[in-house]
DNA sequence: ACCACATAAATTGCATGCAATTAAATTGCA
DNA sequence: TGCAATTTAATTGCATGCAATTTATGTGGT
C-alpha cells in the first residue's frame, strides 16, 4: 500500500470495525425497543439464555465486559425483573446471576430477531459465517495481546 | 443452522462485531496514550488529516457520528490546541473545523500506529483488506437500512 | 491463628454514542 | 416580502465502556 495511504480513514480495519459495529447495532434498535431492552442488555441475555446461573466474572469473560459495565447493567435488568443477583454462598465474593421466569420467557420473543435483522442485508448465511469466524479469531488474538501487554 | 443455535452468542455476527471492535480498539490505547488522545479523537483526526476545513456535518457523515457526539469531542480537541472551530461566514449554521499546526504535526507521530497494531495479529495485508472491504460494504448497507427505516 | 497476597464486585470518574429537543440561520414558495 | 419548512449545531438525558480505586472475601504459607 502507498505510504501516504496508511493513515487514510477508509484503509483502517479498526475504523471499518468501529463503524460497522455501530451501524449493525442500530439495526437491532427497532426490534429491541419492542422488548424494552438495549443492545448490551440483549447480548447479556443471549449469554444467560445459553447458560444461566453464572457469576458476574464469567459473564464478563464471555462478553468481554468488566464489572464496571456489568454491575449497573445487571442492576437495570434486575429492576426489569428479568433476573436476580445473589451472592454465592460458597464464595461471598461472587455474585450469581439467575434469570427469572420472565427473563427466560423473553427468549421466545427474541427468537426471530437475528433473521429479521440480516434479511435487511445482502449477506448470505455463508457470508455471515465466514465474516463472523474471521472476527472471532481476531477478537481472541487482540484480547490475548491486550492481556499479555498488561503483564 | 440448527434452530436452537440461532440465538447462541457465538453465532451472532453482531456480537462478533461488537466484541472485535472493542478488543481491537484496546490495542490502540497504549499508542494513543503516548499522543494523549482517545480512540474516537484519533479517528476524527484521521478524517481531518485527510481532508481539513470541513463542517461538523460532513465530519459526521464520514465518521457515522452525530453532533451529540462530535460537539463535545471537537471542543476537547480544541482545548488540546489540535484544531479550531469557527462558524462558516457563508452559512452561520455550519461550524468549520480546522487543524492547527500542532494538529497537523501530530500526524507524523501517528504514522506508524496502524502497522504496530496489526503486527500484533496474525492478519496478512490481504486478510486485512478483505475483512475491511466486507465490513465497509456491510456498514453502508446497514446505514442505508437505518436511514430508509427512518422515513 | 496471623498476615500478605489474590480475587470479585462495586464504585468513581471520564469519554463516548445516540435519541430527542432546542436554537439559530437559511431556503423555498405563496 | 413574509413565513413555514428545513437544516445545522448545541444541549439534554440516558446507557454504556473502561481504567483505577475501594471494599469484602478467600487463600496460602508460616
């Protein structure tokens, strides 16, 4: 690549990621508004629908979020009666998150959201899978680098 | 795909994007700390290094950001003496953003950041280009959809 | 048992993002 | 010309993200 092009906005993978993530998230908003939740609350529920009764710590590992983000978010979802937060009797440092019946029930109403969102794009199922797998790989690499740097 | 897998977190392209964007952004932090700027300030400067003397509106189009985000961000950069904000005499509704000499000079110090970041990954230049182009296409599609929906 | 160290959440402070509203300026058209 | 509709920034309010610190709890070694 031309040296002078190295700093061009449209050549940056980081900016492509940053912009794409925000624009795709916006596609979810109309659907999530119907459920009365935000995008971050949605991915948190995705994680919990898959594996319930997890510590905040583990949820954070799964979502790449720390307690500074999760604590207020989980309190919000608790206020919506979608989950409960309780200290782990086995280890009082941990807080265990458990879906309520309402929280579990919301999964049915969310079931069709992914399809409805990606119908709006020209992506094929194969295209989605391929892109998703490339991103997952890069995410793990980037995360490993960040952690290594911190030592 | 299995029906029950439709809501699995690791099958979501949206989550792959969301997580990847944040993790890759974190790789920039150590480098940007040296320059005393944040990631959003960095991409704003990338846009301005490429095309200076633009209205806030156009900068927003370029970055997919609105004045609610840009106004405080540009005021911060103005406080750092990297740019100036002035009303357009031709159209007093617009605010024109202009880099200061210091703002322009910062480009030199930023020149090697993209390489240094992606050295930390296993991505090849071709892999970066390919991924970036897929994301750009999706970004434009998603943005178009959002705008259409708003009408 | 004691204590240094480690671990998990919560808290604090700051910087986004973005919807919604407001204020000022411009435009278009009757 | 006059004025309604439009356009651009700025403002407001709320929800993240995340670094850094604090608080509470657990662990390991002596």
